[in-house]
């Protein structure tokens, strides 16, 4: 019995670099890396470089709270 092989879904759009993703979100690239580390922005390392789909950046924006509160030590409180 052979297994049906699933074909990956096509990307359908140009992948963005870390710098381009930061420009889209109007953030510093270091800030984008921090959101990646926290699992808040979806990205992949391809060829040793971060790559992002625009729809993942849009989802990050849509899911972000309207206003973030920050504590005295600079940590975000949700």
C-alpha cells in the first residue's frame, strides 16, 4: 500500500527579507527578530537568511493588541 504524497501549497507571492519585513511593519529589524523569538511573527530561515510571507506579517498586525502596556523595566504586559 502506498501513501498519497501531499504536495506543498504554493507560496504564491515573493518572500520578504528581514529588512523588508521590518519596513512593512515600520519596526527596527532587531525588533522583528525579537517577535520571531517570541513566536509572534512567523518566518523561516532559507539559505541562511530570514524570509517572511506578507500574509504572516498581516496576521501579526491583525492579531496585535490595539495598545500594549509596558512595565518600568521595558517588558510588555498583555
